[in-house]
């Protein structure tokens, strides 16, 4: 249940209209809650606030908030375009989910609606003595909230969409995905056999798309209901087509046939990948950022070096595994393959090593990163480092013309 809620909450965060809508509803509620003060004895001790002073404050809020909201939208759109153009379009979702910008826009729109509704209610004599005072206090607090939000948002919008900020947001998303996978390496199921000859009836998806998420709880429920065992061969991030199975179902022939359609509903396909259950996607995004930085049109090796450092930190997190895996098997009828470190290295470094083959400073930094990661104490990561170091060095030897540059890269690649 928690995983379902978290997945859908992350999708909601990527919608720009959700928070403004919720704050707008709350702002209308606050405008009418002030009338509750008239139903108490507060009128005997609160000061009498003139209608004109409240109208002046509400007019100020209403007239300025719509302009600020339009300015906020324009600035955010510019930042989103900058993130997509300078980094990679795949980083757009993490930039769009920026809480500070969404909260600021929500406050600006909500306060505008609050001011308009309160002004109409005030001019129609909805508030009495105590209600006017309550409305005045709420309006002053709302005005202070707007000022604080605007100051905080200006500091954030100055960084939003910039290359360094985008890399940091992608790193945070990948780190969260790593934490989740480190806690449950097999998504709560059993380790798969990794056999090339799988038993059972293959389960195909009727549509084409990326596997965003697997609802393990629903799979387990269906497997128990039909008394079958399931072995997954596709993890989130896999591009699924109707001719390639995502799992094999073992059981009696009739049980296998009866549950196929029910099992297929636990696999969520979409036209894009997400970061939630797919740690490899974030590594691909970081690699794309580095490759774009190394293109002749951009020629920014510093960003590529920054990405190498970011990826090294992420693999250190993966190697050390600060979050000890939970060995409890929650879904005993489901077998899940593990993530292979070599595949993760392919995602993170193949494109980078190819495009950096002729750039000596990036190649040296890449080889130093491989040497550092080989010492993290993870045998699989060390093997992947040795393989990718060899590949990268081969590309350098085929691309670089200056012997001194090749020798410098060789020295950096010394294990």
C-alpha cells in the first residue's frame, strides 16, 4: 500500500496544476471561516476594524498577486526549457517536481483567489464586528506569507534549471531510488534462479511501452489465489513489446491460463521511464547530460567531470549499502532478478567514454573514477570498473593522436 501511494504521489507531484488547485480550495475556505468569529463573544473585546482598511489591504493583495503569479509561471517555464535544452529532456520531470517553485505558484494563485472572494464577501456585508477583525488578521498573515514565499522563491528560481541544480536534482532522485532498491534488492520477492531455461507459461504484455512499476502485492495476491509461482524476467525500465515475455508462470496448465490477464494488470506500462523502481534510468540521464556537455556545440568538459564525480558518489552509496537489505521475503511466490552492476556501469559510462575518448582531461578523470570505485570493496563493481576502464582506454588509443595524452590516460588507469 505504501509503495502504491508513493508511486502515485510522485506522479501527482509532476503535475503543475495539483498544488495550486488544492491551495485555491483552501483559500476559499479561509475566506468564509472568518465568519465563524461572529458566532462567538469575541466582538466584546476585539477592536473594530473599518471596512475601508480591509478593502484597501485586499485590493492590494488581489491586484498584485495575479501579476506575480503570471511572472512566476513565465520564470518557471523559462527554467524548465533551460533544463531540457542544456541538460536533457529526461531531467524535466525532476525539475518540474521542484517543491519550492510549485509551493510559490500555489501561494500566489491561492492568495489572489482568497483576496477576490474575501473582497466580494466583505462588500456584501457577510462579516460583522468580530468577523471583520478575524478577516483583517488573516489578511495580514496572508500578506506576510506572500512576502516570505516570494523572497524564498526568488532564491530558488535563480538556480532552477541551471546545469548544476539539475544534476543535483537527478542525483537526489537516483539516490532515493538506490535506497529503496538497497533495502529490497528483489522488490520484496525471492532471488531469481537466473536460469536460461525457465519453466512455465510466458506472460506477455498486450501493449508497447516502458515498464514503470510492478505491483508486487497484487502479483502475490493473484499467485496465491491461483496457486502459481511467478518468475520475473523484466524489471522496471524494460521496454516491453507483445512478443517478449515479462515473466513466466509456473503451475497447472489451467491455472496458468486463468490468471494471465489478472497478472498482466500488475505491470504498469507508459511511454516514459521513471526514477521510482528504476535506478538505472537516473544513471542514463546523468550520462546524457555529460554527453551533451561534450558535444561540439556545447564543449563543456567541466560538466562531464562533474557528472563523473556525481556518478562516483552514487556507486559509493550502492557499494557501501548504508541501508542494510531487508532479508524478509514478503512475496514468496515471486522470483525477481537482481540488478547487475555491469549493466549499471553500461548505462552510466558507455556514452560518456565514447564521447570523451578524444578529451584528455575528461578521460583522465574517468579513469581515476574507475580506480576509486574499484576500491569500494564490492567485487562486482570492481569487475565492472576493470572492464569499463579497458574499454575506455581502447577508445582513447583509437581516437587520440598525441602519444603523451595516451600515456597520461594509461597512467591514470593504473590499478
